[in-house]
C-alpha cells in the first residue's frame, strides 16, 4: 500500500484529484470508479478546477459508481445519481451516456446487479476506483460480515449506516433500508484503488482497517491485499497510525 499523508483537507483533495487526472492523462479512455459521501467532495471540486484550467478532460472516460439507494430516482435530492451530477459530472466535459450508477429503481433488482457487473466488464474493467471508508470500516455498502467474493448485490443497510445517512433526510424513516452496491469482489477487480479519508473521527478505523487483521467484519481491510492501493489521508485521519 502507498500512503500519502497531507497537512490539511485541501492538499488531501488536491492529491486525490492529481492522481485521478494523471490516470486520465495517461489513458484518456480510462474507466473510473467513483464514490459519494463527504470524503470525495473536495476532490471533485478540485477535478472541476483542473478541467476549467484545461489540465484534464473527461470527454472519453467512462464512469461507474459504487452504489445507489433502492427506490430513489435520479432526480431525488438524496440519490447518489443526483449527488454525482451536482458535484462532479455536470462540471466536467462529459455526457449522460458516459456515467453509470446502479439503478435502484429497476423493476428486477437482481437482474440490474448482473447487468451492472456485465457493463463494467464490457467497458474493460475499472482502471481506478476511488473509495471512502465508513466508520464501521465499510467500503461501498459492504457492511460488516460481508463476503469478500461478492459482486454487485442488494445490501440491507445496518443501523449505524442508516444513522450516519440520516443527516441528509428529513426523518429517519425516509432513509432507504436497501441499496445496490458493488461487492468487495467487484472493488478488488479494479486495477488501481485510491482510498481517501479525512478527520479525527476516521483515525481509529483507518488504523484498524489497514494495520489490523484482514477480516470480513471490516470490509476495507481486504485492501491490504490489493496490488495497487494508495491511501490519501489528512493529518487528522492519519493521527492514530504512529
Ligand atoms: C459512498 C460509499 C460509502 C462511503 C462511506 C464514507 O458511495 O460507498 O462507502 O464512502 O460511507 O462516507 P463519508 O465519506 O460520507 O464519510
């Protein structure tokens, strides 16, 4: 694993954006895997900045997201689809057909999971997958106890995740209980992984996931076995490593 510890959140986001931009400069047709949540937000703003300055173009990339809530259409304010268009895609030079998220509105969710995996495969596989980490060590929506071999699947969200996501919804009852999520198996097939986290509240889980034993109870721990994984942290998130 390669570690990059940055003095603050700004330089952390710049480091992540630079790694993604370098990937696209080297291979303009890159297949990029993206995440939602607070961890990648500043990275997306930095990427839009790089695009404005003419440093990077997304005109030929294909993107796949880690996950999407079941039952929320793309125009729902809390859907991950809307999050991505609001925070990244609309600011880049790319069209709707270049970005795909699992469709949580599909009539047959099982079939959608299979189609999603096939679409990633047909695109040639993910060149670079960006990840955040949950407080319980989840990556995508792979909750503690997940099987490492799983591909895209329907996940039942646990109480901790529902609680963490509640801040975005008016009431707890509004938080979807299910999501379509890439599995650990899908994520591990990406050729490169870029994991990012900031803040003191992530320090403990970063230590447990990457310096502790590899266990399905902490799905991010499997990244210790990925052949090309870069972890970009701010000083606070790295504070329990020493
Ligand atoms: C988001 C995702 C989640 C988040 C994780 C951390 O697409 O798959 O695994 O990366 O929950 O969320 P934040 O960054 O909001 O702390």
